[in-house]
C-alpha cells in the first residue's frame, strides 16, 4: 500500500541525508502512516550498498543488511516502544521491540504499560556504546516518543547531547506538546501533514470505498487517511450515526440522559466516545459560526443526521457551546482507567440536554 502524502517527508529525508543529523523527530497526527515513513528511513540508513552519487539514499532491498532487516533480524536496529503501543498494533516489525520489553513470562498478568521507561533507554545507551555489527549505521526508533516518562527523557537527553559515533535516533510522535523542549530542540523535525481532503478521498476510493463511505469516514477521522480506512472497515461509521441520532433523541426528549448514556456506551468505549463528542461539539460550534450546511462542511457525509441535530441550535449562544466543549475537555483529562464511565458521561449529557433542549 502506498501513501502518497508521505512524499514531502521522503523528500525532506533525502535532503537531510546529505548531512545526516544524529536525531530526527517525525511528527504529525495519528493515522498518517508516520511509522511507515520512519521504517523506510531506518531501512535506508541500514542499507550497506554504496549510495550512488546524486541519487537519494534509499534501501536497495537486496544487500545482506536489507535482507536481515526485512526478515526482522537486524542487530543494528533498536526499537523502543511501550507495551500498550505494541499491543494495540499488528505490524510484524513490532517484533523488534521485544528486545527492550519484558518477556511475557516476566510480565505475568499485569496491565500493559503505557510508558517507555528509563530502563529501556539505558539499555539502548548500552547497546549504542558497542560497535555496530555492520559498516552502516546503528539506528534507534523511539515510538511513540511522548510515551517516554520524565526519567526516560532525561536519560535520552544524554544520548542526544553526546551522540555515539555512527548512530542515528529517530523519534516518532503524535503530540509534540507532550515532549520536553530539551528533547525537541535537539532533533531535526520532519513534519507529516494531514493531506488535502481530495487526496484522502481519492486514496480511500482507491482502497475500494464508495465516495459516500469515504466522506463519512474522513469526517470522523479528522482527515487522517489510515484512521478513516480503519473506521470504514469496522462499525465506526454507523456508530457515529447512532451517536448523532441518540443526541437528537435526547434533545427531543425521546430519551432521558440515562437512556442516552446506555445507548452511547453500547457503541464505543468511553475514550472514543469522548473524542467523538468533542468532534461533534467542534462541528456544532463551526455550524453556529458559519451556518454552512453543505459544500465543504466536514459533516456533509452525515448531512441528514447532523441537520436534525443542528436545528436545535437556533437561538443557542456560542458561549453555551464553548462551555459544553470545555466540560468535555475536562472529562477527557480524567484518568479514564479509574473513573466511573457512566457517572462521567451522565454528567455531561445532563448538561448538554439542560442547555440545548
Ligand atoms: Zn540494501
């Protein structure tokens, strides 16, 4: 599968590789295939074939190093990630993360950790201190970079300040604001931007989606192509429709807040629901500002359901919508592992119904 929106990032890497920095930070929203771009960069750095003068650095796919890399067996590739990240994905190359994670027998039944720990970073520093197994670089990938806790970041800082010769660090991050400035400022940043909607829609249709489905999926994925594709292939699209209908039912007093909450929690887990509600509040705020009902509106895939809901917005001030939005943000900042989902959602739905119905 090719991701045409990665082209700008690929070209930037080619320009950078003329005088390779010790640390690169690939960043952008989730669902843009940043991992793929980072792995292409890793493969290019590990490749042992002589770069052709004037040609961009890329993996040849044939040399000893490329063969080892693609058979998940390259000793000079170091991949640091969190247990939770690894468990939430099914890329075969995640097998590389095992070297820096507790083996299953040691983990036992505890929950997967969200963090990249200081022990992992120290182990990487030790590995980097040894000479590389081949003539090319030693490369480390740290993903998601914001999963490093503060001790891990501090340990990494030493490596950024005194890089091992012949080593390159590639950090991949979704949320730069969660990465210390001391780390960010020592990396060359490589941004992966959310592509134009037209490019997302044509890519999704090339993957076999109808235009209507592609539009709906793009709307709820916030324009991130991989997320949109994942949504289109699961229940998310109809789930989001049900969310719009449930909230309309709540405002029309066909449902009370408890019934609405029960219906919503059947659709999705709380973190996803809160993200959806936030997206919906964004739409409602934008609608109240522009009154736009179609054309370039992000909700046009859900035109019918959104229209029913937006009719309730006549006479509602933007201040009220902003307050509802902020209340939602507060909920999203709670530790969702420990709070009572039902109570949390009830609180917001009651507020929503009271202010808008
Ligand atoms: Zn090669």
